[in-house]
C-alpha cells in the first residue's frame, strides 16, 4: 500500500501502520464530503482512532439526522470513486495562517497558534479540499475500500468544557469489505449483549433524567442480583479476617485536601456544598474515611494487618458522553478495602489479595484476563503526588512482590493512582475492549499524610503501609460484566428468579400453587405465572425475557402424578419428582455452580 508523507515522499506503508493511515485518510474524505454538503462547516480535529476515525465540526445551528449521516457516507463513496490524487505540501507559518484564514478555518488558525515556533506546518489536498495535517495518507482516494459512518455525538473544542461544543461524526474503516462485515457482526453481538437493553427487558435497573444522568436505580430483580454479589464477596472477606464498616457518602473538603484528592482528583468530584461555614463534597472514594477509622485509636504491630472492608457508595462527576448504564455511572458501589500492614507484611498480604482475586474469577468462570503493573508518569507533576523517592520505593516494592509471587504482568506508564502504583487485573469481555475489574494498590503516601502510626516491637512509632484493593471492582460494573457475558442468563444462584412455575391451564393452578409454596419453603426464588395465557407464550416469556434457569410446566398429567415437568434453558424437558428437583436446585445454589 503506497502512502505519501508530508514532504511529498511516496513509499510503501509499514504493515503495522496501514489501518492508521487508512482511517486517517477516511477522516479527510469524510471532511471533504461534509464540506460539499455543508459549505459553512468549520473543522476542528479529525484523527484516526483505535477502531476508526472521527472529525469534530462546527455546523452552526444545523442538527444532523440519521438521514444526513447516510448522505455524508454516500458523498464519501462518490469521492472515493472519483479517485482524487492526494498531495502534500508545506508552508511557512504566515502563509499557512493566511491559507486557513482565506478558507475560513478558524479552528485550524487557532491550532497553528498552539504549535511551537519551529513546527513544520504541512497540508494535504484532494480535489478542492485542503486540510492541515502531519500525515501520512493514502496517495489516491480510491485506495479506501471499506468504511462506514457509525454515529454522531458532541465534543468540546480541545476537550475543554469551557469551549464551543462541536459535532463529532464517527466512522470505521478497514482494509477489506470482509473485515468491515466481520466488525458489523461483532457490533450485532455487542447489541445483543448490551447490559442496558437486557437490564431493561429483565427489569434489573432503570435510569431517568429527572433523577439524573448516570444515577441508575436497581429494581427488585436487579437488587436481588446485587445483594447476592454483596453477600458472596463479604463472606469471602470475613473468612479472611476482614472487618466491615459503614461510612458516610460525604466528607469535608479539608478531608480531601489532607488526602490529596482535592489537588489531584478535583475535576472528577462533584462541586462542594456549603453548610454552616464548612465545605462538604460527595466522596469519590473511601480511603480518607478508612484512614480516619484507623486513626481512631492506637495500634500495636501485633494487631497488624488490619483489614477494613466496605461496600461503599461513591460519586464521581463523569462527563455525560462516558456514561454507560451501570458499567459507568456517577454513582456506584465499590467492593473496597484498605489493609494496614507493616513493611514485612506487604508480600504476604499482596499474595493473599491476588489469591482472592483469582479464586473469585474461578468461581465466576472468568479466564480471559491479564495483569498490569500500573506506574506513574514521572513527567506529570500535576497528576501524581510529588515525591520521587516514595514512588521509586513503592514501584520497586510492588514489582518485586509480583515477580516473587510468579504473577505474569506487563507494565504501563501513567496508569497509577495519584498516591501509588497498583496491580490492575484487566478482563476482556465477550465483546468490546478490555477494562479493569480488580485492583491492588500499594500506598506509602496517604498513611504519612494522615500521620498514621503503630508501635513497633522496639517500642518506636512507625508508619504503616496501606494496600487499597477492590476484588469485584464496583458491584455495579461487575454486574454489568456478568450480564453481558451471560446475556442475562445468570447461574442459578444469582438468577433473580430461579424457577418459574407455569400451569398449563386454570385446572392445574391449585397444584402449581402447592408446588410454588414448597419451592419458597426450600429457599428458592420462584415466580408463579398465573396469567390466563397459552403455555407457549408463558414459556417464551420465561425463557427469552425472564431468562430463568428452570421452568416447571404443570399440566393434568403432572398434577395427577404429583411430579414436575422440568424445562431448562437448552429447551430440554425432564420429568422429575418435586423433592428431587428441589434438591438439584438447592445443590446448584449451595455450590454456586456456573454453566
């Protein structure tokens, strides 16, 4: 594949850069199509992305519809068919500014002003369209074979909410039509698994703008799943010596100034509230509260490690464009804990946290994950606590512990918490990009900021080390992950309704009621469908909407024999004695069996 660099050089494209160049060129072709259809359009940034491309554009008062997006894509195909040559040229700064001013590209003029004085200012042209760009690009528009416009959204110029809101038009591009079709199939699968759609169908949770964007509410079915997850992880933690606490959802600004969140995390926090001369904020995380719990009384080295756990309500001011159901909201509940340890206990406690993570993953059948040692970016003095010696010590200590434990991990710069390095366990879901579920963070910073101490064996006061850890991450996100992995077909122990009783007609309703009562007495979550509907409809509702593990279809034959006809998710039907069926379900619940 031939490409052209900004100095006019034409060369063969390195294979690992092909998709980037294709997608960058697609952004230019889309901008040309937009300019043809909307001559007053003014363009911001238009880069290639990991999965496609976009262009941010000011369209004035024009609001695009799906039909408008289709028209832009149609014009793109026309430009591709025209097979326009793509040429590059470089201009001195004054000429570059004049060219953009003449073309009424005010955002490009501003961008030039942001560039260093010695920057090379290059342009690419195809037909009547000229764009300021570093390149490289395809040499002809016809080389773009497979692309599609996918959606539009809003985006602030330069990502700054104080700037003008532009229209961001997104698309995807691939080497071949086959790759594009494979991507489209993947998107269909993603839609089928989308936890927001499934959550609505199953009555798991809801959102409403009157309550607030990013503030989901769990309905009875969803809260049942939520509680099962809470009970599960708390039992695991209690068995390992964790003590659970409950702390308030707000704290003073001074609390977060002490912790450092006010300096390093304020943009992710809700605005402060004033009351009786004091400022309060909704908490974005729980560590400051847990620091204060530790500081509540003196401690001896003999008492350490102290493991404080909480299912804690947290609030973060996420931008509206990032909100996604219960996967990412402005309110969520962390499966949080803070372990206060001596330096000599770091290795054993990190090992215990890792063992718990991997045990939980085994319980849920999670196998596709990787471990990442997240480190700070030393050049970013604003994001991280400024103490080079502390960071060197903490990063070296965590790296050595993970190596000694035999945990395979990669390292990523710039992904640490502001107070210390961390182990992130990233899962790869059935569809979509990987994301972090579990984390274990090593912190020498906050204990010192809060002047935490313990009396060591030699009688001197020492500062403990803190491990911040989350196993399920947030229960909300973990639940979203499970919904999308299972398509709402939870294992029996987690299912909101574990058994649905379906009488064939009113004639067997009394027997169905008797069966339901016995299931309830056994501790099984059961629903009796007494609606006057045909049995085929009841089965479809139970299987496709409620997604229950088991359906008991009870007709005259079952009522007479005193047994049950058991239909499972695979559509297979078995006749069983009721007591045997109850024992089977209870065993699945007790062992937390997963399919």
